[in-house]
């Protein structure tokens, strides 16, 4: 099937669902445009980096509320702007995928030019807010934007099976932004948290790609399960999870209870994969691994904050 024919068929299917899409509100379309789920999850990791930098530098949270606001608002805006720009750039392949075909850039409920303008406005405004913290936070934020938009969306996503790994750079910078907003001299702990985020993303997104493999295939996106199959994808997931095992031991300043918890979470991820094999269903296996990855990240980063309050 030619790309033009495939795109035409996807457009027809999309237009058939226009009545459903028409029921969405402007606010819901806006939240879908900026990928509010991604913005919110990155807020957690940004705050964790910020909180830990305050804690280990001996600075008061209440005395630095202005910096906290600038860092959280600035990082949220550049992430929202980057996600909106990603939607603008991906509007040709999004109709092929169930989870993306309802985006306002696909349904036509938002003008593409307006989306592009809004994207750059958010990125610029977010950068200006980060400039009220430290120059290091600004640089890291812009590296995140560049890696997500240029290195991932525009370059590797449609060409290379390593696109997920390249895209993981941008997903790992939020805690660095938060830390750098307080302490521009990034400590070893800050970089270890960056690595946790970086290593977490491939197994998380590979599990998602397994569940959506036919959609990625239809969109001609060379995700790992599309190119190399489920067996190789599972092997890669286990290898990336294994890479997480040593990292908690570099966070000794958070104490033994945290190291034990993080280690149990790592073991639990592997155990979940072994347990899920009993279903003899690759999609069910991927779903369980995907759900576990979400719980893993939430528990890990919330625990980093809570442990400093005990």
C-alpha cells in the first residue's frame, strides 16, 4: 500500500469518527494538544529534583517559593510547548494510531499554524521563567526541547529503531531542570536521578509499542517490536530494567530504606515479566509491564521526597 493511499484511507476513517471528536470541548482539545499526562508526570520528577536540591543544600522550601514557582511553571510550559509542537509535526502519521487519531491537530479542530505559534509561545515563555532561576536550568531545558523536537520527532522517530533511546534524553531532563534551578552545580545524585529516568523510558515505551505494534506498523514508525519482533523487544526490556539495578546504591544519601525499596521495585519489575509469561500472550505481557512501569516511576520519585521528611 502506498503512503498516499494509506493516508487517504486513514483520513476517511478519521472523518467517519468526526461526530465523536466534535463532542470534545475546547479545553479537552487543549489538554490533548499539550499532552497533559506527560506534563503532569514530568512535574513530579521536576519537583523531586528541586526538592532534593533544597534538602541537601540546606535551603528552606518556604524561603524559595518564588524559585519553586519559576522552575515548575517554566518546565511545564516548555514541556507543553514541545508536546504541542510534536503534535503539529506528527499530524501526518497520527491518523494511523488509535491513541492519537483524536488529537485536535488530526481532527482539524485546531489550526496547524495556530498550534505552531502557540507551541513556540509556550517554549519561549517557559524559557523566560527558567531564566529567573539559573542559567544551567535554562540550558538543560533547551537541551530537552532540542532533543525532543529535533533529535527525536524530526530526525530519529521515522528513521531509526533507536528512536526510543534518543527520545529518552528529553524525558530524563526534568529532574535536572528542577535541581539546577536551586543548585547549578549538579551533584552526582542529580545525574543518577537523570539516569534512572533515562533507563526507565525504553522498557516503558517498548511495552507500549508492543501493545500498539500494528498501529506503529501502519504509520511506518520503526519501533523496536515492528522491526525486530516481540522476542527481541522483551530481551531489550529486561536488559534496560537490569541497568536500573545498580543506580539506587549511588543514592546512599537517601538512606538504606530507600535503597531497599528501589531494589525491591527493580526486582518486582523483572518478577512481573516472569509472572506474566504464564498468560502466553505477548500483548497481556506488555500491558502488565507497562502498568508496572507507571507504578514504578510514581513510587520511586514520591519515595525520594517522603524519605527526606522522615
